[in-house]
């Protein structure tokens, strides 16, 4: 199996890579995350992953296109459904496309570790993209290792982000005077699991 592992950030990759390696699978990490804003946050998460992958000797490929404008244009008309309708889809589709064009037969994503993402939607979109590109989507329920991975990431001193990624999740985290009236379940949940908020 030649596995391309879409990777959202270093902390989420810790358990996923360890778990795959324990199965005898050596993933190639793939960074494509136009959902992370603003740029300095994007850069910090990306550079943390660069350092981390180097330190554990895993091959990593970085698509360094920031992509802020396209992301915003594509979610602005339906912000409440942006995760499932666009954010998961664009990242998994690009991963599948890259995998197909570069000789991988299988792809997956570290997003499957988060108990706060829509796990079923990720699985469904992954399988849909696998069919579209003639690949296998390696599904694993990594959520059991979420706490362990986060603990190890903190012990390693990795940068731990304080909001999901997009500028809208950042707004909800830091500036939301009508918080009770808004209904972005993703961000509400995200704040529950991130430490020191
Ligand atoms: S909240 Fe997170 S998953 Fe949802 S659109 Fe923003 S970055 Fe993507």
C-alpha cells in the first residue's frame, strides 16, 4: 500500500502516524489546508508540521498555496454548513487528486482523529473521492487516540492551535458578542477540547 495522508496539523498527526506505523503502514504526509487563516497562523501550523515530520523521519509533501480568497468565496454564502459542504471536500479532493497523479493507491486524513469534526461526513466524502479518482480511502477511527495524541504533542512542545482554522472559527473563538444566538456547533465543541482557553 502506498498511502498519502492528508494532515491538518502536527498535533493531530502524532497518534495517526504512530498508529499507522504500528500496523506496518508508512504514510506520506500531505499538507493542503487552505482553511487555515490568517497567514501567520497558517505558517505556524505548517512549519510545526515540517519540523515534526523531519524529527520522526516521515516523508512530507507541502502544498504551500495559502488560498484564503478562494476559501472565503466558497463558504461565505452558507457559513453554517461550510465544514461539510466545502472545507472537508476541498481538502480531501485535492489529496485524492494528488495521490492519483503521483502513484499512490490509497489516501486518508488526520481529520479522522478529531471527536469534534463530523466524522461520518469525513468518511462519506473520503469514500466518494476514492471512487471518483479510483483509489482506496483508508478509513480508521482514530478518535480513540485523540487524548493520547494531544498529550504527547504538548509534551513534545508542538504548537497547539486555539481554534479550528478558518477566519470564521477564529471570529467565533475570539469575537462573538452574540455567542448564544449563533449556532456553529463545531466551534463550540472545539473550545471544549482545547486546553488553556
Ligand atoms: S470550522 Fe474548521 S472544519 Fe469548519 S470550515 Fe472552518 S476550518 Fe474548516
